[in-house]
C-alpha cells in the first residue's frame, strides 16, 4: 500500500516553511505525494518557494493556491477531499525526521480501529518529550533523537483522547466513516482536530500515539499572524459538542499513561548521551 498523502496548509512563516520543506526532501522519496496549499499568504516569498519545491519533483508534489484566505480548517478539508489514501496533516513549522512517514503509516496499518496517530515531539502538548505537556526546546540533533526513539523497544501505540494537530496522521477509513473537519463550527481553527477525534471515538475508532516516531514542532509560526489562538469561545464550541472532553483530557494528564513509555525512551537517550535541548 502507498504512503499517506502529506498535506501542508501554508500561510506565511517563510523561514520555518523553508526548513520544513528541506526536511521532507531529506526524509522521503521524491515520488512521495505531498500537497501544498497556500492559503493566500501575504509574504511574496512564499509562493515562489512553494512552486520551486514542487517543480523539483513533479507530479508527486502538487501546489494549490487560495486567492482568498479561507483559514486552516477549510484548507485542511480542501486537501483531505482530494485524498485517495490515508493522509498526514503537517504544520509548516515542523521538522520531520528519518522514517517518520513510514512509521505513521505502519501505525495506522497496525489496527483497523485507529483513526489518528500523532508522533512524539519537543512541543506537542500531551505528546511532548522529554517533559510532558511542556514546550521543550528544539533539540540540537533531531535525527539522533528520532533514531534512538525508533530503536528503543517495540511501539505499543498507546491510546490518547485526541491527536495533536502539528502532525496528525488520519486513516482514510476514518474520513470515510465520520467525514472531514467541522468547518461550520471550527472555521477559524482550534478545536477542529479535538472534535474530529471525539467523533472518531464515538464511532468506535481510536486515537493513538505513534510512539516510535518523532517530529520537531516550533509552534506558533504557521497561521499565527492571523491572530488565531485558542480562546474561551473555541473551548465553548468544543464542549457544546463534547461535554466530557475536558474531563477526559484532565484525567489523561493527571494519570499520565505515557509516563512509562516516555521514561523508557529517556533512559535510552541517556544511555546514548543524546541531548534533548
């Protein structure tokens, strides 16, 4: 089976975007399908960068352009509507590492009940490592970290209450079963992935950690200039749909079921003397 379609919604953040694209070029084969969607970036450097990158490896790489800004949710949905395979929604302020896409595919393929998979990250809320629910510094050698995580025991794909949107693998079977992001409710962004994951759970599907993959996340760069941020209204919209969501997440954070796996990885990192900061 083919690798997932990588979908990258883009709005400005030129420097982080350039780094992200370079990391993809270094970690996946040229024939890997990548869909870039420029959501009416105002930085005039962005579109030439995207076009040049796409031209390096046509037809596997594609560029769509929104002449009017539609927001993250509509942009992500635009990409997912075109998918004939599993997808990975990837923020443009990430840095991917060797084997990341194959490991996410292996995770989705491991169990037909898996709807979403999220890798470890330095800055990924409940999937953050070394410190849980902390924005950890970007490591000086992400590839070394990723290699050790991949080789540190067998993945168990532990269940989580939600995926984290910086790098979110979504199975095609989940999309076919529950639909796309709820653009009408979460059109400006924030809450859409949580809502999707709760709908998946209600449909008998699961959201898991791909615990042998690692992706760096800078955070706050893409779509940030629009002033979009989590706020009280975002949470109200989410809780109106899923009243139990906060309780589930709070219990997950309090009990920290990832602690044992995280400590196993930290022990491996310590033995290999790989610095996380």
